[in-house]
C-alpha cells in the first residue's frame, strides 16, 4: 500500500462541479429506501441512515484487510475479509463460507496515471473479458459481499484522463449488469475531497465510497461533517490501523522507527475508540489492516500474525473491540529494546565487524517461558517503481548472532556498510508473540 498527498480542488472549481451535479440531478452513492427486489446484498437508506442488507438482514462490516486466518477472524468476532485482487479467489470464498466470513473481493486495475494502458485497446479488452469471467463465475457465491473495483487508483480531474474514466465506467457497468446482486465500491487514499468530487461527477453509478486511512483517521469525523454539503452517501473504511512507515518518525538516514507490537495494540484500541465514526449514520463498517503477515518496510510493521500463525496483542485488541471479551492468554508484554544502551531515536552508528549487545526490556521482569528469536536484517528500501511494496523479507547476513542469554544477545555488526535493523520476536507457550526492532547504520571509518 502507498499513501499519496491529498489534493483539494479550488473553491471555484468545487462550486462549478457542485452546481453541475445539482443541475444534472446526479445522486451518486445513494440507494432507494425500498429494498431492491431479489437482491442478495444491497445498501438501503432511510432518513439519512445507510445500512448494508445481506440476505434480508442488516449487516455491519466488522472486517479485516488481509490474506487469511479466517478461523481466527471469526473467533475474534469479525465477519468480513477484504482482498485486493482475484488470486485464489475461489479458494478464499469457499474457506470464507466455511468459516462464516463475508468477502469484499478486490478487482485490481492499473492506477489512473498509466494512460498508455488505458489507451491500449487490446490490453483493456483482455482485462474486461477476464473480469467479466470472474464476475460470472463468483457472483452467486454465498460468501461474496461486494466488489471493490481498484485500490488507490486515484481519480483525477484533468480531461486527459478520459481514457481511464471510459474504461473504469465500462467495467463498472459490466459488473452491475452481470451481477446486480452485489454493490461495487472503490478504495481511495484518505478522505480526499478531490477524489470524492470526481467520483461523484465522473463515476456516478458507484454504490459507495471506501477509504484507506491511517494517520489521517483522527480527522475523519470532522471531514465527513464539513463535506456533507456535497457528499452525504454511504462509506466503508477499507483499511485502517497504526501509522504507516510513511507517517512515522525516522532516523537521521531516513529509516522509519517502528513501535513495539504492544504499543501498536494500544494504538489500535485508541484509534478505534476515538476516531472510527461508528455512530455516523453513513458508516457501513471498517476493515483493520493487516490480518495476516506482511512485509512492508519490515516483516512486523503491519503484521498481526506471524507467518506460522502466532497471534499478536493487536488481534486480541480487535477481539475486545468486536466482542467486549478479553483473551484468556495475553500476548507477551515488551517495553522496548536497547542496543548498546541506546534506543532507535539515538541514531545508532556501528563500525563494520564490531561486537555489540542488545537487551529486551519486559513489562514484567523475568524471561519466564518466553522464547526469543533475534535477527539482523538489512533495511528494506527496495523500490521497483513508485508505490511498489517489496513482498519479500530481506535475507539475513550469515553468522552475526554470537550468543544469547536471558533477554539479551551479543551480535556482530555486518561487514558491509549500510542500514540494518536488529529484530527480536518473543513467543509464549499459548501461540502468542510480541516484537520489537531497532535500526542502526554500519559506517566504515
């Protein structure tokens, strides 16, 4: 995932667009209060309050954006998984049905600035036919909740983007025609007035608007209220969570500083309690990010699970949010890590090949039954193109861990100059984990 700066339209252009919409009678993202005949999933509206109806029953998305752990999602009180593409969609839908989980199925498309693609008739036709087959194949699946056409593709104003809008609306019309029983949304970055203006104006048939929003979540309630004069339709929060690496404090060399998994859990609870607009009559639900294990700058930043399925305190926090129940076995509680008695904000510089010590400070002193795994990894700064997220955990340099005793470790700084991180993961006997890491830089004399 990637976050781009939010751009607002000028007041003159905003007025022009709003007048144009009013004159045209466009009422995007608004449903009839009368239930559509025979629709499996639809968005109903009554007195300004919007509700998802699924099989005739009100449905509020208690969701997660991720790639699995469906049984754990159900056990935590969740009811929806959100995906970004159609890879393995059939298997996911079947597993979701078995687990009692609904699926928001992503239909990935290139971002709007890839105009060469949108002008390529053959490429566009191939995508259209492929998604037509996907919709036909899965539209009757009982686990399907809605389609999400594009993730953070951006919706610009300039007339030069007409090829993109032509293709997008053609795809949207196809989905509505082939599958009138499920709503279609798209996920935009943050509460972007520019995107919302253009969705209302240029994509009037979209059923609802979804938002991926992290650090800006604190402003969402105010933005919804201030912008209701223009857009008062239903919305879904398709991704929310802790600050992303792009929003975090960094070291002197630009490495983002990551909180411990326990501090992240605190942030999930605080943000849901203080910022998620659950009482807004237009709110349809939210999907926490990331339900699974994901490499994004680090393999721990957003990961609520390990690759082997161990559970973080953030998962237990979501269980409390969704059910009001505490987990029977709390995850390990970490305070922080010190490397040579320094923390991440001390801009730690090490010489190549030198020996060093680190210690993990626990909330409750005593290592007890915890198992600690230490790793030295190079900083993940690999970028293939703008917005690209490296999906692979960087390989660890050989033979750097020298000895481990209790909550401490001795290690050797890598011989190659550059940025690195020291990671520690603490596992308990109940299938839980906690993690911390400290960035450092190896600099040759």
